C-alpha cells in the first residue's frame, strides 16, 4: 500500500485532496520537516480522524518511514490528545474560571516520556489538537514548539497534514455511508 492507494480511494469530486495528500506527504515539499515528522504526524492525525481504512493505509505507509519508537509515539499522541483536547477544551470554553484552577487529575505520562524527541511529539500533538479543535492545546503546543526552535513553516505544514488527512477521512466516511445507503 502507498500514497497512491489512498489517492485511488478518493472520488473525483475530491481531486484537490488527491493532489494535496501527495504534496503534504512528500518529504521534498515539506518545509523544515523530516520524513519521520511527516509520517508520524500523518499517522497520529489519521488515527484522530477515525476512519479505519485511512488509518490502515497511512499506517502501512508510515511503516516504511518510521521505526517502532516513532510508530508508538504517533499512536500515543493521538490517544493522549483524544483525552486532553476534550478536557482542556471544556476548561477553556466553560464560563466558570474555577475549572482552570483545579488539577486535571488525568494521567499524561506519554507527554513527559514519549520515546522520541519531545519537540517531535509536541508537533504531532499540535496537529491532533487542530483536528480536535482545542484552542488551549493548540496554543500550548505551539508555544513549546517555538521555544524548542521549531520553524513556523514546520508548524504550519504539520497542520496542513492534519487538515488534508482529516478531509480525506471525511470523504471516505461519506463514501462508505453513501454506499451503505445505496445498497439499502
């Protein structure tokens, strides 16, 4: 399986997504991102987007570019941000400021010891947070990344990956739903 397999699954109305997925996952076009960062981000965001077919296709491609530590860290980024983004979005959006003063009391050891460079884990966490819509988490991860010396171009590209992966997942979900409806 490859990026071409993913492109083939996108219907004609999503032709821009076919072009974009090839572009955002091309290490030659990724500004200031390594292949590990690109495919780690792609895998974390595919998992966050929850389309089983896309997860399998991206995971197969990621296996060609990532070692076990990166694979584990990208899965962990999707998992931990799935929890944190909900919790911290609530804290941020609740009218009562008291919640922001209370301890989260949620285990988050994956963030402290991700098994890869912390900045790389933060980059994947930022991309997942963009999908999950947590402004508080986006701000926090972006701040850590800038302090670590990550370029604005790399940060933007990670979110570009997230946006394309999420859109492809939505198209595949819609096609599956339409196929089920047509068969009924």
